[in-house]
């Protein structure tokens, strides 16, 4: 039997469509739906759920996830590893206050054994389709072009000021929009707003959003960066990212219900990464 070359990478990727916790007027956990996890050897995993409803709090027509990890040996000492993590929800409805035809979270990464081990990670394909909040159509402009133009954390750090990312996500633009924000909204940005010339990091992790701009059809909807606060309903956070040296994680919708129904919801969350074996 011929000798087999050892694997050079360990894969890690996950995707979930929906989960949450209702604290009031009932104490209930909304189980994780359509979850997929990739093993360290790579491969393929997928999950699907249809016609889901949790009371009148959360429903969707369908949800699916998939994770894929492949290792391609180009030469004995040259291996490329690629990972994909995707989560999709169609026909989303949260208490008749948040609806969308489709929400997609998409992360694709590529790492080359001849490099320094830092993967290239891209978000292209992540999107909101026909999103409405409080009945108001909302267009979400995601900065996937800027973020995918800096696919490594080191690239992002180097381009933070020159590409304008710093101003959008941490500088004066963000500070201006937070000027009239309620305290529970400004707390969400305590590690983000600051010096736009330096990418914010804590323990090697940058937390930010992929949202460049939110454009609602009505000024009734109050937007603060990637956060929308709806009095009598709650606070909505869109397209939040965690970026580190070897991984990125993207959550398309997080809802903090602050009305007679209290709780937290997470929708379309994906994460991926590849480590040397």
C-alpha cells in the first residue's frame, strides 16, 4: 500500500438558520434549526427545515444550511484548503414586525500551505432580499466589496484607514449617527466607535458590521449604524462580524425583543476557519 501524505489542515465551520430564547411572558428556548457542523477532516454537511413556527413569535417557510471543506494537494509540499459555510432563510416573519423574502449568510475561505497560514475569507453572496421592518421596506447596503477587497485580517488592518473602512465602521460617520441614540444602543458600540485610523481589536478579535448603510423608505425608522431600534418592539442588529487571524463569523440578524414579549433571536449565523494540522 502506498504511503499517504499527511493532512496539512484541520477544518472548522458551522452554520445555523435560527435559534433563540423567549424570557417573557413565557420562558422557552427556541431550539436550533437547520444546523450544520463540519468535522476537522472536512467533507460536506447540510440541514433543512420547512414550515417552522414558534407560537406567533417566529416563523419561516424554509431554512437550509451547508458546510463544505476540501483539501487539494497540488504538489507534495503544496496544499490548498477551501471552506464554505452558508445559511439561508426564506419567508421570514418575526412577530409581523420583521419580514424578508430571503436572508443569506455566506462565508468562503481559502488558505494555501505556501503562505503564512492566514486564510483569505470572503462574504460575497450574503444579502437581504425584500426586508421590511415595522412594515417599512428597508434596503441594506453591505460593504462586501470593501471587506472582500481585504480578505485577510492583516489586509483589513492595513487598509483600515486608506480604504475608508475606518470612517464607516469606527470613525466620524458612526459617531455622528450615534449622537441621538438611546443608551442601550450606544452600549453596543462601546468597542467600535473611536479612532478611525486604527482597526479596533480586543484579544486579536475585531467586532464590527458588514453594513455600510441602511436606507429605509420612511424616516420613522430610526437607524444607528447597523442597529435599528423600534420602540415597542426591540433592537435589531444586522450583519455583525467577528474577525480574527484564522476565522470570520457572520450573523445576519440578531433581535433583542423589548416589548411585552422579551427575549433574543439569532438568524442566519455562519463561521468558518482552517488551522494547520
